[in-house]
């Protein structure tokens, strides 16, 4: 009764519904029985090759059935899957590989060049395998293999890189228990049944790519339609052709769908549940979808919480525009004064703290960052939130100025460091500014070295050469000096005022 491990979800569904479709991957279907057999074969190969509970296997791949097979095979053996972003630059990918220290890297052919360039930057080689062959090299690693056993509740299941609330991406460890409780909470508010058909558009290097609907769907015998990229016209065709009943996306996804010229005539009659997260949905966007008889369920979360924290049901959407809602079941939240740490009662504004069994286990090999995030059982999110008299929360911003662009967290300091590597840049500061398409985009304010005259486009391309393209600022403004708020501390509030001019 206390087994909260995730691998049994597939086993149970395969036993109950062997002939039902588990995955529709661009028209190629896999039944639950077929998925179970593939997972069993891969698990046996990994075991024979010496991989054991406690190991880590990294992947560089787009969303695919193969990736799901690797996920469940790792889950079955107590191995942690480390899905790395194919949107990364080679240097970013190399940093993630160094931080996660996997025993094996599994690479999809489409990203072979990216992975190869990243691996070439590492001082010590890491064994690799290809998705299409399932050829598994023998385990070769400095640390000895653990005992051969099945998974435990507290075994790492997913290690997801997130910018979180500060600086460079950190490796958040989501255990089997984390994912169990997160999906249980989701099922209490946005339930799925075996008759549902879930459209999955979030990349599988995000926690939401697993824990917002797909894993819950596989636990009840539903079908998951996997999409590698987001093509609005194709999605509007898939909804009626596949009978999509549930989906999750960021506001940008729903905006792009509503702006597609076929939207007004598209058949959305099967779509019962549509979850939107990553950023608040605007009143105009909510009205657009409500007019098509699709009511959006809004929410707030972060990787370190599994990710689900707050939920605003459709019936509250228009009356509480901008609100993130109230806590999911099994999730407790409170506010704390950002300066004193004192807990706030009743309506107020402060840093959002989260507690519950769905929290992450910490940051991999980073006890300092873990202790800073988890204090006295509470996760300190770094997000500034307000709470009204009815207990509804609204996210006001980031205490550390991280901004969200198209559902992706972007830490300004990371972009600033990239700008400062350009020989013409003396100082740089980046703030997030509102954008009709992406929610927020980066606006860089730059002080040049004497005699230097790079163009705006040149600096943007320079950042794109070092970081994922979505992290590059959309605009660069040149200044003689940056505003300060104290000794050598840039005032981001003043920069935001500058950006609005």
C-alpha cells in the first residue's frame, strides 16, 4: 500500500488494457501490451550491461515513443532519467552533462551533431547509445554499481534542469514519490479516464512533459498523442481527427492556435480539458477560447514542486483574470515576508512558500542550493505572490527577476554573462518586458567599451552563439551608464522603466 513507484503504472495498465493504444506518435501507434514488452526488453539489456538502481542515464532527444520506453525502463530499475534539452548550445549541454555525471548518454540521430560537440568539450568521455538500436554499452564509471534491485519510493526518477530562481540551471531531482503525489494531486482537480485522448506538446525535458497529463494518462489506460513540435494548423486538425479530449500548453500555444486562420471553423467539440500554465492567461485569450466553448484551466507550478502548486478552475477564469488560483490537494502554500521571513496571515503579499509530499528531493550534488531552497520543510520559490481574502493567489513577479518567455524560465544573469563575453561590452543588464506573443522577452541594456560600435543584431547573434536561441534578448539598448540602487548594484526596476519609454 505504500508503494508509490511509477513503473507499476505501465505494468498495471498493460495487464488491464493490453490492446488499448498507449501512444500515438505522429500516426504510429503503440498499445499498452506492446509498450510493456519494449520496456521489458530494454530493462533486461540495461541489467545485463550492469546498470543498477541509483545510476543516471541522460538523453538528448525530441519527444518520442522511444523516449517513453527509456523512461519506464529506467523507472523499473530505479535508474534516474536525465532528459537534456535539444534546444541547448553545445557548451550548455556540456555543462549539464558535467553537472549530472550520467553513466550513459542516449542520443537521437537528429541531435547527433549537437551531442557530439558537447561531448567533445568534456575532459572525460561518457559512453553513448542510439535510440534506434537500443544497443547498450557496458556500464563504465568511476563509482561502483549499486545492488541489483527494483525501485524505491525515494529513488530519483527524473532529473530536470531548471534555471529555478537563481543563476545557472540546476539539476532538480524528482523522485518516484514526487511524481506519484504530483499526479495524484492533478487527478483530484483535472481527472483523466481510460477513454481520454491526451495531446502532449510540452518537450520531454520539462517536468510538465511528464507530470502534467502524460503520466496520469498512462496510469489510467488513456491514449497520449505525442507531438515533437508545435504547429498550430496541425494541432487544430489533430483535435478532431484523433478525438483529443485533453491537452496542456503555455499561453503562447493557445494564442498561436487562436490566431490561426482556421481556428474559427475548427472542430473543438471533443476537447474537454485544456490546461494552461507557465504564465497567466490574458482576459482576451480566455474570452477567445470560452467563446469556442473551451474553458481553460489555469495553474502555477515550478519544477521543484513537481511542478503543480496552484490551480484556477475554468469556472473562476473570467472572474479572476491573472490569478493562479488555490493550492492543489496535498499541497500547502503560504506567504513570507521576503526580508524578514515572517509568515503572513490573511490577505497580503510576500514570497510564495510550498510544502507537501510532491516536492523535489533537492538539487543534484548541490547541498548549498538545496538548503537555500528547502528550509524547515518549505520550498522557497523566489516568486512574489499576493493572496486575497478568499485564499486565491496571484503571481506578481520573481524576487530574483527571472522572467518567462514562451513558458521557459530565463535567468537574466545567464544572458548578461553571455553578453559580457563580447569584447565590445563593458556592462550589461537584462530585464523581462511584456510581449504579446511570448508573454515576456528579454531587453538588454548595454554599456560599450570606448571606441566600440557593435550593432544590436550583432550582440543578439553573439548571445545566440552561446545560449539557446530563445534566451537571446529581443532588443538591445545602448546606454552611457546603467542605473544603480546601491553600491555597484543595477536597479532592474529603473531598467524596466527605461524599457517602457
